C-alpha cells in the first residue's frame, strides 16, 4: 500500500504502537513515529515514480503526524487534543450508513433472544418495580453509550486518527491519560477483549437453549416423547456446526436478514396471543422477591445494553455527528429498544402471570396452529443468526494465536478453532440447559462490564484534570451500580445453577 494511502484501522494501530513505545511509564522499544518512518522510507521510491504514477485515489489521506503529546514540560499530564483535527472528515468509509440505516443496526443489535426472556424478568421483579427499573436502566445504558462515543471522538483528536474501535478506545484513554493510569492500558485492553469474547460466546449458548426448548415442546406434543432437553441440544450439533463454520461474512448477512424477518413474524404473532390474554395491570403483582431481583437486573441489562455495536456503527455513518447530536440517533434508538423491552416484558407477565416461563413462546398454546408456527419460525430464525453472533469470537481468538501457527497450516487451524468454539457453546448449553441462569451470567458479567464499567472508567481517565466533582461522582455511582449488578447477578445465577443441576441447597 502506498505511504499516502492509509485506512482508518491501520492509522489507529500505528498510533497505538507509537504510544506503547513512547508513553511515560512504558518500556521504550521504538522512538520513531511509525507512520512518519514509513512515509520517509517510501519518499525516495515515490519521487522516482511520480511521473508514471496514477493519480491518488479520491479517498486517499496523508499519513498522520505523531500525537500532540502531553503539555510542554508536564509529561505526567493527559495528552493534548488537536483542536484543528477533524476525525469525521478523515474517515475512509466504503459504504456509509444513513441515519436511518444506523438506527436499524442499533435496533437489530438489541432485538434478539433477550426479548423472549424479558417477561420472566418482570415475573421476578413485579410489574411496577420492573417498569421503573427498566426506565432507570435504559437511562444509564444510553448515558454510558453516549460517554463512550464522545470519549472516542476526543481520543481520535489526541491521536490524530479517524476512528477507534472499543478496545483501542479504552487502551488509548489510559495511554494518553495521567501518568498514573498508563501502566494499566494493556491490561484494560485485554479485559475488554476478554469480555467481548465472553459476551459473544454467551449469545450462541442462549440461542441453543431457545431452539432446543422450543423443539422439545413441539415433539412432546405430537409424540408424547418425554426426552430431556439435552438430547435436543445434541441433535442441534450438526446444524450449529454448519452455521458456525461459515467463514465468509458475505454468506452470513443474507442469513441474518432472513433471521430478522422470521423473528419479527414470530414475535408479532406472539404479541397477538399476549395482548389477547393480558388482564388489567392492576391485577398483576407489583413487586417481587428481593432475592430474585438480581436476575431481573441482569436480564434487563442483557437486553438493553447495545455497547458492542455503538462504535462500529458510529464509525461508518455518513453523518457520525448525528449519533449524539442533531437527530441523536443513539437516544432515539435506545428509547425504542427500552420501550419494546418494557412493553413486551410487562405484557408477557400480565398475560401469563406466575406461569411465565423462561422463554415466552413456551407459554403459547401448543395445540393452536398459529402458535405452533411461532414455535417453528422463531427457532429457525434464531438458528440462521447463530453464525453471525459467533463470528467475532473466533476472529478475536485467532488474532492472538495465528503468529504461533505455521503458514501452511493456518487454514486448517482456523477451521479447527471455529469448530472448537461451536462445540464449546454446545457443551455449556448441555451443562446448563436453562435460559435464566445463562442469561443472568452474560448480562451480569459481560454486558454490565462492557456497558457500565468501561465507559465510566474511560470518562474518568480522559477528563481526569478537567472533570467536576459532580462528573466524577456520577461515574463512581455508575461503577458502584456495575459492581452491584456484577456481584448480585453472578451470585444469583451460580446459586440457581447449583440448586437446579447439582442438588438441593445446603442449609446455612
């Protein structure tokens, strides 16, 4: 690639390499700004070929200069922002999203299996507590997403790069923050990548549980066969393995569109049954048992949290400034997501009350043709999206191990890694074939850490010297909320796994 053509991720990677080598408190391994060094090396060759070289591509951009660095004479202070640098004008986006397209991607990222389980969450919290808590969680999640986007833009101006992904944003915040934070940069990047893998491994596990439980109910209705749900999970192995082995995203995108269509059709029919049976809200239980509330909290965070797709969508919008200002795509999308989760959760609990199950389609009458169609359509739609949900995890793992594999064996090794990842999700589903504790673990550990902890930490580190006491207190409150959700949700999920699959709880 010519020195003058440098795409967004490459520029970000070069900037981070420079920071790792030159930041105070980090071991110096390279004192040369990589982009500038590459440009100098290519300068002579480019001059010789100047007459015969074709014109530069319209989207070509010059290599970035080194980041501005800390204030002069104050190397322990946060790095300066380049006020004249506009990351939006520097971005190279092949197929930019419109505002409507960006909103559709945000909605698609949140509208999934969590919607099927949210009525169970309202059963655990009660109607009034569930609605009030849902509104507060939606506000917290939206605010954290906004903080992450704004911090990422500020860090782009510090590094003079067009865009940053989630792990790079967290690492850059610590590398360019106050000197006391810089030693934690690589560890925080590792934690973000770990949580992304944990979270996006949890989603396929939840999908397997949803599919197998629905198939089990239909088979029992028609054959009276009383088989454990684990047998149906094993029967799914060839299908999920086939979906998980698709390596080309081009073939997964059409399957994802078909999945969304089937899921929406099934969900629409489900809501017909729900609204038909829903009594007056006054007749429902308004509060729940305190011990069950952490499971509701985890389920709601799992459903509403959309942090994993925020920066990828913002980085590829035609008008990225509209994500948090102007039309404010983020607020409108998150408001729609919150309304759907609260409405479906409350309606489902009203309709089925104490009989609400971990997957709302299991509450539909199994002897009616329309309900039977839902029990087929939604599982098929979920199965078609399995490969796309799993897509990120093998790529993330492969990035850390591919340099250890001989060149000639990398294709086979990557396929083996993908197959192993699929089989891992099956094994976990076999161990815990119950949607509630799996969803609680993913929500409490994965989504709460990605959506609450890291945005608050980044905001603290980025604005360490300029933040008001109120801003710091707000971020500390978010971290306390994350800690409560993490500890209580994880503890409740592990207790339920123990009590359900490993015997009765022991008296204290």
